[in-house]
């Protein structure tokens, strides 16, 4: 498997593939892990949960600080009463996020070919020949473009990127200033502007905006000064820039997330203005949705049609983020009418039902994949319950560390039979006596069993019967294999927390 791009999405995807026992390599343009410029400022609640599901969340939590950061249309949404272990966001610069994620994938043994670019590819029914800027061609069963908003992979695959042209142009900069500027956020008819003193005490972080009128090219100190004067009446003697870069509210989404042996994830598949802080988060979650599915297809466990569920599930999530971001962008400017609308939206969001509804969406905790009619848990994230097994207490998220499906039987011990799938699905016999509470929905009926996918979403709910379980196991984890192997027998008789995962170690990547 070859991934183009070692940004947040590419690195997370590589971790998921390694955990699933699939060979993967990343080709990355940048020479080192350092990130030029300022980008994401933190993680939202579901991304924090996803990292908790893999057992690495503490590395991130200790590097930042938690805060109520979720918002809709610029209104802050407090989720501190949500039923999750992480009812908050994490303030953490993208550069630190990438550094920590990079450390984890290094431990997992992911090779990164740096200072090389994917320059093109050809594909056939079995894989893709990926052209790299150093002249090599890499053969891969799949190529995944995690190469950002200007994705070469997306363009070379001929995938349309429809959407909306920019209406706002913003500069983000780190400069020194002769005069003390006013810190904080201000809005006017040109857009949103913000100043903050950076950690070193000398540099000021600046964001300033204006209506888009074709601004292109590398931004300069003169351009920054002009925009500051327009917004504040002075440029505060801005000098010695450490960085100045431009971003806009161009909003686009790939028409298809797949063309044959080529897939897209993260910014390569969707771009939008950063208000609301969603981009990195939905990229990481794309990766967690795609990783196990790709692994199963490569191992021959599942047919290629399993990959259709990646687009079916993740395209609507990003489409909703794009819509909400455009709504927020239109409220960023300030004049009497926009201010009135923003205030009215804020009032509506102070109604508790609305706060919970929009908080569930903004945090990602309310994501609902359409897996058909049934129990409210179906297609929703599995809550991180405190279970009791014969081997002692265990959290649900701990059971997901290996990125393997889990069948959690909370009914009578031995009442569920998954013979024929135990090489792929881990059966855990456990007890749980507490409430089942979902964000925005509240308390739901306690199920007697749940089938949890490796990405932490519930694929099947048992209500004192195993009806439909075999079909769902086949849909998500492949055909029943009645081999009666010793491994099957051991897995069926064990009380719960034992892993029987086979690592096929099938190489699918070669350099030629
Ligand atoms: C000013 C700003 C503020 C933001 N704030 C937030 C925020 O608060 N919260 C949030 O969630 N998101 C935020 N974002 C968005 C976030 O930065 C992106 O969504 C995120 O970086 C996407 O990750 P990615 O891995 O998909 O793509 P990228 O981070 O763009 O990574 C792509 C990688 O691919 C490499 N690459 C590109 N082309 C090739 C090639 N041909 N071959 C090999 N390698 C290649 C690049 O060098 C790069 O390392 C912000 C963005 C901006 C600009």
C-alpha cells in the first residue's frame, strides 16, 4: 500500500494499516516532520476518542490543554455534560500533533520516503504503479492520496472537485510589531481579524481577512501591512516576518473518493475555511474509517465492494462540515444585519436541545452512519463503557487498541456463537450494569450484545437474540470459515480479553 503525504491523514492511515498487519509506505514531499506555518490549533472530542481507542491518547493530552472549543456558526457549544470520557477539545498545535503522531508511526515501523513526491501513476485491475520524483516506480495494491487540498493524486485520477470559489481571502502571519497591538478577535465588514502574542514573547500571531478578489501568489509584508491598515487603521509597525501565508474559504469536495485502485482521504477529498476547526479532525477520522476496510480487501477477507462503504459513510460527514463551515463563514463578517443574525443563532443555540444537537455534530460524537433501521446504537460510536470480565475490569476502548472487530456479549455467558469468524472477530464475554447514554439522544435501551467495528462504530445490536448476526458478520468481516482450527477452539472457550489476531504479513509493496 502506498500513501502519498505524511500529514495528519496519511500518518493516521498508515498506523491503521500497520495495526491491521498490512505493509504500507508513505511518500512525503517534506524533508522532515517540521510543519511550515500555523495550521490546526487542536483536536475535537471524537478525534480524541479515536486516539483513545488506539491507546495513544495520553501522549496528545499531556502535550496540550483541554478546553470547550466546539462551535457552530461562531457560537461556542459547551459539551462538558456529554456522555464521553473526553467532553472537551484539546488545544494542540498541528505541528505538535504531527510530531507525536509521527513518533507513534515510527514505533509501528511505518517507512516514510521523504523529500520525494508522487508525480503520477498508472493503474490496472490489481494495483497501481506509482511514479516518484527520484525516478523510482513503486508497485502497490492501492494508492491513497492523502496529499492535501492541491492533491496531485486526485487530479491524476481525474476525480472532479466541485464546490464553491473563494469569497474571503485571509493572511496568517507571525511578525514582530513596533507598537503594541490590541490582542483578541475583531470583526468588521471585511471579515475576521485576530492578534495573539506567541510563546516566545516577541512574535505576534496575526490573522487578517478581506473579500476575495483574485488574490494569488506568495503574500508579502506589504500586503499584510495594507490589510492591517484597512482593518485597524495602522500596521503597528509590523516587521521581520517569520511567516506569512494565505488561505481562503474555497469549499470543495471530491465527487468520488475512489477511482479503481486509487483512493482519497483528508484535505485531498475536501477543503473548506478553517472556522470551526474541523479539517484535520475529519481527515483523521476518514483514515480510521478507511484503514481496516482497505486491510480486509488487501488480505482477501472482504470483496472490493467493502470500499464503497468508505465513500457512503464519509462523504456525507464532510458534506455536512462544508455546509456548516459556509454558514459560519457568512457570519464572520460584521455589519448590523449580520450581527443581528449571529445573535439570533446564538440565542437559538442556547436552547439545550439545540446545544446538544449541534454540539454532537461539531464534536463528531453524534456521527451516525446509515446502517439501516434498528436500535439507536446502530451506526453510532460505541461508548467507552467500564466493563467487567472474568479477567477483571476493562474499558471498551481498551478492547479496540488492536484495531480489530469486537463482539461484546453482555448476555448469558456463551449465548453467542461466532464460530467461523473467530480468526477475525474477537468475542468478549462481559457484564455491564450501568446506563447506555448517547450524545444528544440520551439514554437508550440496554442491548445484550454489540458488534463493534475496528473504527469504533456499532455494526449490529443484539436484543436478547442473535437474529441477523451472521449476515452482518459476513457483510463487514467476510465469509464464515468453518475450519475448526485450534485457534477457533481456543477463542471460543476463552472468557474474553484474549487476542487471537493473525498477522498475515503479506507484503503488498515493492520497489521496482
Ligand atoms: C490557517 C489554517 C488553520 C487551520 N485550523 C484548523 C483547525 O483549527 N482545526 C482543524 O481540524 N483543521 C484546521 N486546519 C485544516 C488542517 O490544517 C488540514 O485539514 C489538515 O492539515 C489536513 O491534513 P491532511 O493530512 O489531509 O493534509 P495536509 O496536512 O495538507 O498534508 C498533506 C501532505 O502531503 C504532502 N504532499 C503533498 N503533495 C505531495 C506529493 N505529490 N507527493 C508526496 N507528498 C505530498 C505535503 O507535504 C503534506 O505533508 C487549518 C488550516 C489552515 C490553513
